[in-house]
C-alpha cells in the first residue's frame, strides 16, 4: 500500500502522520514505475573527459584551476559513483548531471575571479555557524537566523548553481534561470516522491548547507548521501580540509560579490568532524552546536534514504543502511567530542534538541550577545514571524519504527553512543 497518512494525527500545525508499510519492499506508484521504465532503457556512462567538455561548453570558460590535485579528486569522486553497481540509471544520470554542474560552476568561478580579482580580498567576517547532526534542529535554526535581513544565507537554488554562467541573466520577468531550473527539479521530485517534504523539503528558497559549495572543490561528504561510496568516505577523510575550507571561503567571497555584502549564517553536520579547518578558516565565527539523541538522527536519516532508494537503487538493503550510517554518525560525533574545545566557549553555545523548540528566542538572544551583534526589535519581530509560520510538524510527521524496518531496538542502538551522552546535554528519546 505504500506510505499511509493518518490525517487525524494531533499536534499543532500537524497535517498528518506518514507510516511506511512498504519501506524496504516498496510498491511503486504508476508515476514512479513509468519514470524507471523510461530511464532504465539507457546506460549512463560516466566519462570524465566528456563531462568536462559539456561543462566547458556551458560555462563558456575552460580554466578548471587544477593546481592542487583537483583532477585526482574528480577522478576519485567519479570512480566511487561508478563503483556503486546497485544504482538505477535514473540515479546515475542524476549524479552525472551533478558532476557536470559542479564542474561548470568551478569553471565559472575561476573565470569570474580572473575578471574581478578584488573578489579574493572580500572579508567574510563574524559569521554565525550552526553545527549539528541532521534532524537535530540545524535546518530550523539556520532558517530562523536567516530571517535577519542583515544576514546572508545560502538558499537551495543558489547552492546548486552558485555562480551564473557567463551571459546567463534573469529572464524578462526578472527570474534567475538558476532558480527556475531548481524549481522545476523540485516540482518533479514532489510528483515522484512527495513524502520527501515531511522529511526534508528542499524547496528552492530553503536555506541549504554550504558543503554543497565545497564540492566545487570535490571535497565534501555529500556524495555519501547519494550513493554507497565507502571508498569516497575513506578518501574524503584523508583530505587536508584546511585548503578546501579556504576554497569554500573563496566561493563565499564570490557570492558576496554577486549578491551583496552581508554577514553570513552557515550550517552543516560535516563541520562537526572538521572543527579544526572550520575555525582556522573562520576564526571570528560564533558557533551554535545542536545535540540530539543519535538514535533519532539515525532512524530519520536511514528511513529517508530507504524511502528514496525505491527510485535510486535496484534494491533496498536495510541492514547496510543501518550499519553504514550508525558507523558514520559515530565517527562524526566522536570527532565533535574530540575537537569541541577548539571553539572558544565565549563564542559558542551548546543546545540540546529537547531545549530548542519553544525556547528559540532566549537562545537567539544569547547567540547575538556572544557574537556581539545587536538584536533589534525589528529582527525580533522577523524571528517571531518565522516561528509563527513554521511550527514543528508543518509538513506532517513520519512514524519511525527501527525494530520493524531495521531489526534493532532504540536502546540497543543507543548503547554505541555513551561517549556522546556523557559529553553533552542529550536526552534519550522514545
């Protein structure tokens, strides 16, 4: 029957609960079946030279700025995708398009900085940075802080194509073609996989993670969310992220140049295992750490991925998802516990997820105080307006069942994370 929705479910702003009765043995909709039937008929080739040629053609520029081993990282990235033999051709095609898009944006960035070298001297001062695992309140918090008009944030449409190709400007209605493309992709996703909105709705205006920008340098963990790529994980973990975070700063400078000199608000789970490079790159940042029961994080992540895998993969392996992401979250959290002291206490805050919802205004007051930024009455009003318009459960909620879908109890999974509960204010969730 697929995902069933209980429209009588309670909760303020709740439009219903979604319960998967076919998570690991999916029953495809007619639309999903038609999409797969169409795309599986053609084998997608991942030829680096061909993808680069397409990117050069789209960018109208040819300098890839391959001065620090970028070609090696590109080859490793593509090889990891090619090595995942369980991907559908739909997903291979999507990831191929992603590589071409990343290359095109890197080419356009190199070209832009050549034409406007002053970009490299633009300061990125005193950003607010939100660090925490997925589903720990980071998306809610960064969107809330971005309601401050003095802050520059990264909307999803811009994260996908941060640098416009030369000669591509707004249409006759003033709409950026990059936004239009992202909206079209989002609309198509909502037709083929509508439950995504209740899990993590990446609509074009939603604030996105800047690690998408790191992948212009082929240096983030993002690929792990798209495919089974343990080889890429291992390769990524060997990289000296100081130079790649410096590249991230270069992209932020270009975005500041293109769309206005405002102070940034940033966020990503990846920063939790890269606190050394993060603070070396943004030494005057004020950082908010969000903390949540890792069981809640893992069950949400692997449920979302299992649901997405009905289109992404030829089969769904619940045991693999549980093993890989339990290990991956553990690695991230151990690094965060190890390096938390690298962020000065006077410029950082730790907040437990159970203390976040309904307590946002006092947290924001403390954040702005530590960041030495005035919290004006106008900004307070914008924060409250955002909170009123975005209650928890706005898109409905997912009913998670670790035991039924993944064969493990919450208590047993939680045993692996005693080190994290010992270090931070984290509450076990039922």
